[in-house]
C-alpha cells in the first residue's frame, strides 16, 4: 500500500520526480502504519514543497533527516525505517 501511495502522490505532485522515497513502519496505539516520505530536500526546498502539497489538500511535514522521528527503532532495510509509539 505504501508503494502505491508513493505512486499516487508522485502523480499528484510531479515536482517530486527524482526525490528519494522513504517508507517508515510505525506502531501507533497498537496499530501498524506505513509512512511515506520524500527525502533529499534542503530546508527551504522542503518548506516550499510542503506549502505546495498542503495548498493542494494533502498533508505534509518537513523535518530534518538527522532528527529521528518519534518512536524510531531502527532502519530495517535501505530506505525503510521502523518506528513505534
């Protein structure tokens, strides 16, 4: 489902072409979720991208790759991270 979500998101936002895809597995309140993120943006570019995405009705959070997401456990494979909350 996360792979399909990435494809749909790229269709909605063609400016994501060439962005690195990051899929994060998270456990929140006992449920498993997969978060899809676009990586490889400088701060100003990420902020601008989020404004564009939000203006089109989708959700977006810009965060630094060096800052672990809440509940992060480990990277389980290239481009896939696991988190628990």
